[in-house]
C-alpha cells in the first residue's frame, strides 16, 4: 500500500491500558499515551446494538498509520474526543511500512475517555 502523506491528516494518540493497585487493594485502570502520530480515519460500516433496553451505536473505521512495532489489539486510538478500540491490525504488504487498524468506537467500556 503506497500512501501519500497528505492522506494522513488526522492527529492520533496511541494509548495502552495499565492497571495498578491502591493501598486498599482496589484495581485502578488508566490509559497511558505511547505516542502521537498522523493517520487516516476511513469509515467502514455502522451497526446498532440493543443492550439492556437501550440502543447503542457502534462505528467501525479503518485507521491507516505508519508502521508502529509495539502496538497491539489491546491498545486504543484517540482522535479529538473519540476513542477507538483496536479490533485487528494488518501490517500492509508485511513490509513494516504501513498498518491498517480495524477499529470500533461506541459500545465498549474501554472506549470511554478519562
């Protein structure tokens, strides 16, 4: 996949989750910023889920970024006030140049911003 730099117009923050225990033994979850990169956000599809008598929307997107060696599907991508859970990662052409992140935004608890 050859990509022009102008296509990577979204400023994205890559974050991973950490957990620690307080002195009382409670688990505290926090999102830590690894890096900020340029990328492209492309709509993939939209779905509606009905849960607990409420309709919740989920947006699926493809996010294209330059290769990032440590990212995995437990991370998330934040753009403005939207957090996207990474579902799947594709190393385009297996050449460590570009990555396509299949992401969802909406339903999952892990999407909520602190």
